[in-house]
C-alpha cells in the first residue's frame, strides 16, 4: 500500500491532501461535541491551520522558535502542530499528565517561548512555573476563556481572529509558507526520560517522520476507507507517527476518544477499522472477558472455552493451509456463538490493532488471534521516529517484534544489543552532544539499549533490556534509579528496588532501616518486636506509605509507587542479591521475590 499523495515533507503531505480532498466534504477528524461525534472536513482543517499560522506569525513567532503543545487528543492538537510546521517553528509535545515541575524542566531546557495548551487545568500548571521559565512569552489555550486573564494568555479563538486580517490581506502567503520546509528541517523535539532521570530532547526532522511513514506502509495497510480511534497521547511518538501522520497520509478518518476511561463506549460509537494502542488495553480486555466468562453460568463457560479451543485449532490449520470441512464448520459455529459478539463490543469492524510502546505477550496475541482479532506488534523508540520493525498482516509471529522496515537497517552487536541505522534515526539530543555520541556511534548506528536476536525466519526477538530503563504496559518509559533514589530519602528506607516493567503500575520492594523502624514503633506506641513483626505491622506500613507519598508527590502518576512490600532481610552480597559494588541484581531479586511481587498486582 502507499499514501494517498506523494510528499517529502509533512507540510507538503498536508497541502497535497487538502488539495486532493478539497470540496469533497470528506472528514479528516471527528470529536465529541455535546455528547455527539461531529466531523471536521479537509477544507475546515486547512482554513483553521491557515488562520492559526497567521495568528502565530502576527504574535512575532519566527522560524526556529520553540512551541510546546500540552494537551489531550483533540483536533486543535494537529491544527497547532501543522501551523507550527508551516512557519518553520519547532513544536515540543508534552504529556498532559506531567506535573508542573516536570513541565518546567522541559520548557527551560527546550527554550520554549510559547505554550499551546488545552484547558484551565493545564493553564494552572503553567501559571505556577511562569516566573521560572524566563523565555516564555505566550500561552494559548484551546478552550474559550471567560473572564479576566493575564496579558500573556490568549485563547484559540483570539489567535484565529488575530490571523484573519493578514490571511484575507495576502491569501497567497500561507501557500508560500507551506512550500518552504525542507526534509532536513527540524520538525519537533520530543522529550524522553534517560537513565539519569533527566529527560532528553529527541530532535526529529521532516525526513525522519516521512521515511517512517513510507516504511510503515510496507507492513500495515491503511487506506482512505479506514477509520481510526485515537486515544494514546499524540505527544507519544508512536501515536504521533502511526495514529496521526500515517493515518493522515492515507486519507483515513481519525476519531478522538473522549478519554482512556471511555474507550469501550467510543469503540461502539466510532466503529473503527484500525486502532493503535499499547498492550495494557489487551490486558484489560482479556481480564474483563475472562472475568465475565468465569462469573457466568456453567453452560456459557463451556461454550466459550470450546470456541476458544476451536479458534486456536483453526488458526493453526489455516497457517498450514489445511482447514478441513469439519473444523471449518465448527469455527463458523464458534464465531456465531462467541467470537462475533466479542468483536461487536469493539465496534464490529476492526481489521486489526497496532500494538507498540511495550512488549505484547505471546499469550495475549494468540488469544485475540483465536477469537478473530489480529494484533500487529511493532518495535521502536522515540530516537528512531519511532518504528524500527513491525509484523505484517500476512507475515507475523507473536513473541517477536516483526522484521525491519524496508528503509531501515538493523544489526545485532557483539554484546547482543540491537542497533539500527537509516533515515529514521534522530539528528541527536537537543543541546546534549555527549548523550548523542553515546547513543549514535561514528558509523551512524543508533544503540537501542535492547538485547535481542534475529530468529531463523528473520523476525526480531527482544530478550532483555541492556539498561535498567523499563516500559510499563501503558507504554510509558520509566527510569527506576531516580525514583529509587527519591524513595531512599525516607529515613525509614535502607534499600529499594522498583518494579514496573511491562506492568500496569509501579511497585517496590523495600528493606527498611530497622533502627529507624524501632524508633517509629515506639513513637506509634506499637511496642518493639522482631524484624518480621515490624514489617508486618499495619500502622508502621501506613506511616512509611505517607512518607513515601510526600516524597514522590512531584512525580508523574505513572512514575509513582502505588504499592510496596517491606522485607525483613537485607539485600547482601552473601545472599547473591548484590554485586561486589553493592548494586542490586534486579533479575535475581525479582526472581527470588516473584510471588511477593505478583501479590502486589493481584
């Protein structure tokens, strides 16, 4: 498959798509207004981007200036993005879930002069840090503002109105702006956490994204007949490339979910053909399906598991090209009784899901395949724009992350690290030459930090992470060491190990400072006791929980430790828990306390 138009830059893609569908009445975006989905045509999108670009220009923004976008998914996000690209501005997407303190770091490090944000909740964050961000001149709010506001704050409508007069005065100017971008121009700086805990700004160009969009079409089929539901944050590089740019380039319609909590309902309303998501969605769906089955009558339970078994046999036989008439008939009945009903809960039109951001378990992939729902898993990182490899609809293997895109090179280093090279690799980290040299070697190979190998069929299999960075099941990158260091500031904590890789949320195993614990026991009037008795005391646990929560209040929610267990024994070299340099052996400890860890997720 290929994009609906030819293009070499993102602005050229936008311009040619709008020209192709001009006057057609085709929707490009849909979103909820007063409880109902309404559409935005290409003509409307073009007009709004034109007005917003003129408005930004009238405010004095010039090529190379940095504009942060701090918002949930909504049509104003791509409007702001494309307007910035048109003027040669560099946008800096920020997760709306970040705290004011985290946002402050990005705004200062990224030299941001303007912030485009969604609502008063996000505006309050900026108001709290405004004095610290010296270069910040303008704040533009997507929602209409009522009442008095600071002079540096505007709403979208005001920017539109500001841009209206120059747009009418010189209609050709916007079209000339659309043609000025070069493939080598910087499009965005996306901040991603590093091992030190300080976010690093990944510099990506038009050429980076364009190469990834075109490479993706060799692996997944998206056409103008497709409809997507978007709920992963566009500020995430995966959703931005796959659910935004690639979908737009195909002429597909993108509908925005109201929130992550409403996805189930929005699936029924939008009835998408493609959904880009992360493994956590499939975990939740699987849990709900099994819970419903197990809680139902015995007959329903027997029918479901019979159907699931038939589905697995059918898939295996189909791959061998040997589906017999009896199995075909059984599968048709299983589909009618069970599988079709499951698909209807997802809108009934799903062609496939695209999964990224974290590893999808083989078991989940095989379960959904058996019920007639195909999940195409990809792999990458923000530094690679982000896709490196992906499975294909007709060539996939669960437990792998597919094969490299056709315009991407991948090799395995001697130590097993996955390296990649090609037009998808970032320019570097913003204002961080040292980190750039560490990530990209002199031959242009990007070091991913993942350990893996090619299997006999050419699929990439990831076996481990070279560094201790991990990704939760929601696709969030998490650096454990800074969080562990923060928790260790508690006087009650001696040693701590963070758990959260491929998990729904973070937990921790904590070895207390038993001297401080004995003192705490006295203060609480619970008396002294053995170390085992102390760590199992509910009042002591609650006191430590409050202390830890106070320490981690400035962390993003996905970084915070939600549950922890107190251990009665220290990690030691003798027990095999520590290296000779007193570093915790994560794998050893996680295996040793596997049951205890699992209990925190039950």
